[in-house]
């Protein structure tokens, strides 16, 4: 296993597009799959009115995770930060110019930004299953 530097984590985030948003309200955690884009050291995703947006309004402290598996390695990046719905027209216009479109044909008019407070990542080399002697 290799710990990724912050710069390596951002490189991974720039190449990824699907992640999981974790929020907790009233001590009950929730996880939502979201497609996202990394831009200017922030993460952005789109959503509609509903549970996700309500929970972010109640508790804007979030965790976000994305991962991937390649031929020889796998990686995972976790971001902890705060989320907020973009509210000025300039922010919305800037976000709308990014390559961020809903994965399914639904209207998702709200852009949400995650401002990172910490970012960690790991890369794992894939290999053969360990033998009994290694366990």
C-alpha cells in the first residue's frame, strides 16, 4: 500500500467522475452515489430537491469517496469538508460551464460544492492471493 500525497489525490480526483457522498443527520449516516467534477481544488456535483439536499442543509459536514481498480493497482481517495449549494448567478454559470452532466436523464438544477478540509488517498498493488504461509 502507498499513501498518496495531496497532489496525487487531486490528480486522481481530476481523472474520476463517480463517487459517494456521505452525510449524517441525527446520528444516522447516509451515502449517495454522485457523479462529480474536480475544479479549482473543490468538488462539484448536481442534485435535485430531495433527501440529499435536505440532509446537506441540516448538516453540511460531509465525507466524499471515490475509488477505482485498474489492471495492476487500485486506489481510493477520501475528502472531508463542507458542502453548500451554489447560490450566486456567477457561481452557477461557472459550474454550468464545467463538464458535469447528470448520468441519468433527470433534471438536477442545484449545483453543490464541497470545500475540502482534508484529503487522503491510498494506492494498492494488486497481486496473487496470499498463500497460507503469509496469513
